[in-house]
């Protein structure tokens, strides 16, 4: 999906598209592990689409004022999974200090 197409979406449509894309990526990963996936390039495309969607979602958030902005950023951060245990611990420490 191209960035111009994504920017035309409403905020709710953007969130729905992001959830659908993440779900599709998860399903493709399972198919890859089981050996049923033939088009592995689709994984890369979906990862990049997710990155685009998240980037534009953050652009929407930065254009919002005050509490709305903070709420969207918290939602986005809550959905993101830390890549390693060390990063997860570091985030817990940061949240404890705040």
C-alpha cells in the first residue's frame, strides 16, 4: 500500500487496516513454518506495510492536540512487542520511573 493511499484513510480505517495486516502477517508466518508458503516475498511486503501504517498513524497522532496525542501514542506503544527480554525489562524500568 502506498503512503498516499494510507493518508487518505480515516483514523479508524487506519487502525483496522493495521490490525488486518498484522493478522495476515501472523498467518503467513505460520504457513512458512509449516512449509506451505511459496511466495515468501509477501512477508517482506507486509512488514513494510505495517511500518508505513505505523508511521502514518504516528503522524496523525502528532497532528492531534494534548491528551488525544498522548492516548494514541500509548495505544501504539502498548501494542508493540519488545524484541528481546532485555528491551522488555528496560521498558518496565522506564515505566516505573515515570
